[in-house]
């Protein structure tokens, strides 16, 4: 009895916590629900490279991932498709054209010094200091309140920068961004400490340009060029329609399932419906807490897990009915029903979870969402079916003989008589073992 009270307390705490999370945490929706862009990038082979390797593609993927995050959007997906392509999904994006420009640029920052060429002309040559040596970039202002880009080098870059400014005292040092000359300040003294600023010349930078440079610098240059070969947009209207249809389908499905459980299993069916509502609260709270990005495929996985949760209750109730037909007491029949159904429930759920793991590791982004939501749903459904339903059954029916067989959807002539005379073994009665 004490253990059952503790279990009820845990269930109550879970329900309250789930409601709190649902009311306070936002729901993250995928590209197919909120709209956005789906872009395919193809890596371009540089002139000095024989072939594009896996390491190059991994570096390109990491750079694109950083850029997308710097762009200020959430729940993006960057993944490889084929040998030399990347799929980029950006949900809830307000400016697709800007995103395309942002993803495709090489955005290389270079520091160059001036030297004379073979014919005596002045030319800019690389110093070996580049954006790869940066630690951080941010927007700031100079003494004239003009917008500038403040940069901070890493330890290796700081040493390079100090040596370079020491060598170029009294000479200009040019700053090129994506091949364009941004400024060429004259170095007045050695700059130590690894910090500097990039100005936009006499007029300075416009704020938008300064922010764009900062985003590119913090994201890093692309290790190899990439060309956008495909771009598809999903409108928010389509996403809204999908959400509405998913809600309607889910509500109809759950309502029909709950009506079936109530009509066929009577009081146990009512208990199963309560457990199903608790299941829905817990799993939806987990989706928000993790958080899980819900897509149409993910919603399908969630709805499928509801069916599996109901399936577990059906197995339990059928086993319990068999025990009641054999003349067991309510307490013994309920325990035996759960014990006998547990193996089947556990085995079926474990095979589903294994399948979900394989789909998640090997599948595409859409398949991953389906696998994740289904796996979480299966785990939570085992808890609600085994723990919540069982404790509510004992609370509702207590112990003793079944006085109202119709509560279980049974008739009186289906209940065996004389069980105690047949088997008075305490061990068998406790375990619900049939002769």
C-alpha cells in the first residue's frame, strides 16, 4: 500500500511537471510545418585539388553548419547526400535569397602587404595572416562614432599580427574580404595583444555591412567552393495546412481509439484512456524539453506510438480477463494479467526501439524525426501501460471477487466458480498460475 502511494505521488508529480513544461516551453516545428528553404549545395573542385575527399566534405559541412547558425535561424539541418553534395534545410526563414548568398560565398579574410612587381608596379601580396587566425569578430564603433569591425586573433594569429605590424611600421597593410579591398591603413606602431579593428575607409561601414562581415568572419571561410544547384521553398501556408490536418487526424484517431476502449473494455478501458491522456502529457512535455523538432514524419511517429500504447493495454486486459474467467480474485487476476502480458509488451517494444535506432543512425533527416519520436513514445508507453494503468486498476477495483463482471465486458456465466476449492495455494494465487 505504501509503495502504491509513492507511485501515485510520482505520477502526480510527472503530470504537474508535464503541464508546466507544455505551458511554458515553445514547440519547435520543422521545415514542412513552418515553411522555409531546402537548398542543395555541390562542392566545386579547386584547381589545385585532384579530387574532393571525405575530409574536405566534412570540413565543408562543418563550415556551412556554422554559417547557418550565424544566420540566426534555429533547427536547421545540414547533411551529406552523395559524394559531393550537402542538403541544407532552413525552417522559418524570412529572406531565402540572403540565405542563399550567405551559404555560397567563400568569405575569405586576408591581410596583405604592398610590394613592387617585376615591372616596378605596386601590388598586394599575401602575408600569411588570414581569417583562419581569428578568434572572434564583433561590431563596434571608432572615436568618430563610425561603425567598424573589431577582431581578435587567436594566440597563433596574435603573434603573426604583432610580427607583421612590427615589420610594416610606416607602411600600409591592406585588408581584403572575399577578394575586395576593404581598407589599407598605415601601420604607425607595433600592435601587440592580438586585437585590431577594420574600418570601411573614410565613410566607414554601414551597420548592415559590418554585421554581415562579422557573421562571415565568425562562421569562417569555406574550405572549398560550393555552388547552389537546387533550391525549394515551402510556404508557411502549406505548413499551416499540414499542422491543421495533422491535428484533425490525431484528434479523430485518438477519439476513436478511446471510444473503442471504453465500449469494449468498459471500466478498464476508461482507466486505459486516463493512462493515454497521461501518456500524451508526458511525451509532449518531453518533445518540448529535449527539444524535438516536430515534422510531419515526427507527428506520424507520435501517433503510431499512441497505437502501441493502446496495444499494450489490450494485451494486459485480455490476459486479465482470462484470469477472471478462470475464477481468480481481482487482485490476483490483475497482477497475473500484467505479469503474463509484460513479456510480449517488452519484446515487441524492444524490437521497435532497435528499428528506431537503426533508422536514426542511417536515415535522412525526415526518417530521423520519425524514428526519434516513435522511440520516445514507445519508452513512455511502457511506463504508462505497466505503471499507470496497473496502479489505477488496483485503486479502482481493490481486492476480492469480481461482483460486477460487466465492468470488464464479461458475463456472469463466463466467470469460473469454486476457485478457492480448486487451488488454495498462496503462491499460485499470488502469481495467478493456471492449472
